[in-house]
């Protein structure tokens, strides 16, 4: 890997995966069309596991104040913000996260 360009490594890994799936279709799977690669049942959830692992690692390194918005984000209605004179910025009150508190012509900011 260190001596090959990234594109060549990516192509090699892709070809290896294709060959593995081709062999699975040829020797293990039931009859299917010639050009179709069949994914084994045990590997169908692999992308979800990878995504869960990413979020677990991401959240475990966050402090509590930074992790709370990931679990329960805040939503602000910014279509009716009162502007005040001066340099101070004012956050509008939060809106509960349910459809009954959202109007069709409103603009909302979701902090997650």
C-alpha cells in the first residue's frame, strides 16, 4: 500500500471484493442472473455496523454539553425573531420537536 497510488489500491480492493462476491454467487448462492452479485445475509448489515461504530467513537470523545444536542437537538423559530438595536444577538425561545409546533411558512434552525 505505501508504494502504490491510492487510486490503484482502491481499484485493487474493489476487484478483490467483486471476485469474492462472484465466488460466493458461483459456489454458495442459489441460481441468479449472470451479472448480478449476491451479498451474503451476514454482510447486509455491515454498513449499518460501520455507521454505528463511527457515531459511538465520535460521541464517546465529546463532553456532555456537546453530546446533548446530538441526542435532543434544539430548534429555534427564526421567522419571528425580534431584532433589537445594538450589537447584542438574541436567541429566540426553543420550539418543541414535534409537527404541531411547526408551521408551513416558518423558518427554523435545528442545532444538532
